[in-house]
C-alpha cells in the first residue's frame, strides 16, 4: 500500500540512545585518552528509517523503550523524523543504549550494546494484532538482528510475500538471521559480519564470499568493506562497487545503516538493484562526513555525491 504517492515500509528493531566517545589524539588502549563525548537518538533500524523518509518513502517503526528521559528523547526523535511510532513503552525499564569508543580517525575501537529490553519485549510485541494490521498495509518489511531468532522467524511469516530486508547489526548477532535467509530480499552487512557467517578469512576474494553466502542460503546481500570495494548480489546478479575516497571522515557510526536505508528506499521507488546500491553508497558517504549517525542533506548534496559513485562492475 502507498501513503499518498509514497510506498510504505514497516520496520522492527532498534531505536535507542547512541553514545560515542572519540579520542582527539592517537588512541592508546588501556589509558585515559583526551576526547569528546556525543549522544543522539540512534539504533540500526531507526537510523536507516530516517534516511528512508528523506528519500521519499513513508515509514512505521515498532521498537521498545523505557519510561525514562532517554525514552522520551527517542519518542520525540521518531516524531520529528516523520515516522509513525508503533513502539511500546515499559515504564519500569531503562531504554536500551549503545556506547562506542572511537579513535582519532572516527573508527570504532570498542562498543557496548545494553539492549536486553529488545530480547525480552520485542518478541512479545510482534504478536499484537496491531502489528499484523500494519504489515498488511505495508509494501515491504525491514528488521535488524536485535531481535532473537524465533522473533525473526515470526516476523518473516507475517511478512509473507512482501520484500523483507534485514540489517546484520554485529558479527555476534548476524547468525540470528540464518533461519530466515530464504525469506530475505536483501541482507545488509559488513565484511566482518560476512566472515562470521561464512568462516572465511579476511583475505577471501569477493567471489569466494559470494559463493559462501549463497551456500548459506542468502538470496541477496550488500556487503560493505570500509573504503575498499563493496559487493552486492541478488540471485545470480553479482557485482562490486569501489567507493571513492572520503576526505575527512568524521565518524563511521551509522554509515552501514545509511547504506541500507538509501538502498531500500531506492528499491521501493522501483530503482534497479545496482543503481539502488549506488544510492545507498551515496547516503553512506554523506554520513561518514558528519558527527551524526543520521544526517540531513539536501537533494543537491545527495545528487552531487551520487554522481561520484562509480558504476557497478559485474563479478566475473
């Protein structure tokens, strides 16, 4: 179903507080490092949805949060983003959070995910009649691996024949998606997460990773690799795209979420897969250049960045 002229995406997953401490000098493990702390509403699904809405798709989110100050902040951010909020609030629980330590280049040194509420409460929320009704009018469904495997399987059943997209979240959590690989239209992950699924080493060639993911039952995926070539496939259509160098990376947080959001929005507008991935990479590049996991940008800024993304190269 469309909302006005816009397709509708229903999403289930993380909407929580992101805290990031970034060193302002070369990072020294086990020592006190000078730097700055930042915090903002975030979460894999929520970051991606804010990008989806910017790119012409309507969205509804189902998440869970606590009845605390942070929960109020998350609720206000969802409303400000123009996303319909179907989330549940647990007044006696704390809102989930993610805390990352970044080095002076903006790369993650360590991260702690305090997200027990997702494990406990999201499966229960999925069984509400309201969720079935929301999915019934959606054009596609999106989730992240913050949900336990049994909840992901339930969601896949509710999605039926609608496109189902998923975000890997982390090497520790991506195996939760294995039971629904056959249901996924596209799985968004990075090379570390792909290695967690396949057992391949860091030096594995793209064709090896592609073959291993297909052997695991993955039907479609976009696999990022920092500044090196990303690759993507949908069935037998497999290709790579080498992103242009980004001058002045501010923070890597949210870049993968933006890649997912930009790609999904383009696919839902009817864009061909390889061109949709290019749009996702443009959104990711813009995110890398800010200290926000979900920046806002003008259409001109987006189109200018998209023009810098090279065409896809088919895997031989």
